[in-house]
C-alpha cells in the first residue's frame, strides 16, 4: 500500500508539473521540451511537449534527440564516481598520478590539481572557451595538453570560475582509466538511451526525430517589449485623462 500511495503522490505532483511545463514553455518562448518523471526506479512519465520543429509543426516526443549540452558534466562525474567505487580513482590524488604528463601554466596547480578540482570549477583558470569551441581538429588529449599555455586568473581553490576545459580533462581522465572513449565509457554505465543503442546508430534511427534548436532574436524581442511598454503607458495616460474630475 505504501508504494501505491507513493506513486499516487507522484502522479499528483506530475499533474501539477504539466501545468508548470506549459506555463514555462509560453513564458520563456521555448518551442518544446521532453519531460521524464521517475519514481522508485519506475518511469511514470516520458513525454514531449511543444514542437521540435516549429515551422513544420513537428511535435516534441519522449525520444526526440536534443543537444546534450552540459548534461554531459553529470555523466562525467557519475563515471568518475564509479571509478572511485572500484578503487581506480581517488578524488584527492593529484591528476598527475593518472596522467603523468599533465601540466598547467601554474607549476603549483600542476602538481596539486585533483580530480575533485577538475569538476568543481576551482582550478584558477577562466573559461578559455575559444580553445575548444568549434574546434574539430584537436583531439581531447591535444586539448588537455594545451592547458599548459593558458594563464590562470586566480590561485588554485581560491575562486569559483566555470570552466569547460577542466571537465573535458575529467572526461579524458575517464578515457585513460577505462581504456575506452568517453562515449563508450558512459554507455557502459547505462547512460545511453532506453534500449542501450550506441550513439551513431541512435542518430540513424532517430534522424527524423531530431531537434537542432532555435536561436532567439534577443534584440528584436527587446524592441518588441519596449514598444509594448510604450503602448501600455499610452493606454494608462489615456485612461487617466478621461477620468471625471
């Protein structure tokens, strides 16, 4: 009975969430979203809302493929945690223990940076995103090697500075310790689609169910909101001027 009550409670929460989803879609101008609700290892809901293609009115589904974005960071830390559980990785050991040639611009950070530092944004490095963004020529190992030439803006563990390159390094560390690519390593942990289909085959299977995203014209939206504000001010002045004195 306890499980049934729990699932009923989850269902009620789900109904409320649906309303929230639709409100957020409209308020944030988001074309579509895929939502999953899980309770006690059971999938209560897997559903798409809105559109994956606005122009062609193609609906978002539970299986629509979207850009993974920084969700990959959670996959990376999960993979690292699994390696810790197996005794293959220690959060507090220097990265150099596992990658002897690893080097940062700062010699002290080179010697003391740990796996935990990699995933907590406290390496001392600013973003340096132009090193990797749209760089399809450098391998992950080569990108990690480039860290030796990137200047920090803070000492190790003194400031939070969001850094994608540190997570890339964490992903490469997973590759070194598992002997697999990052993709294969996380899929081996069950972090794949519901059928465990490898990514290349998944892209082929769902080629017709892809969402490539939409770019919002923020300038046009700002102008639109400004004009809307002017109209509201005008209406308010007109109402005020017609009030009996």
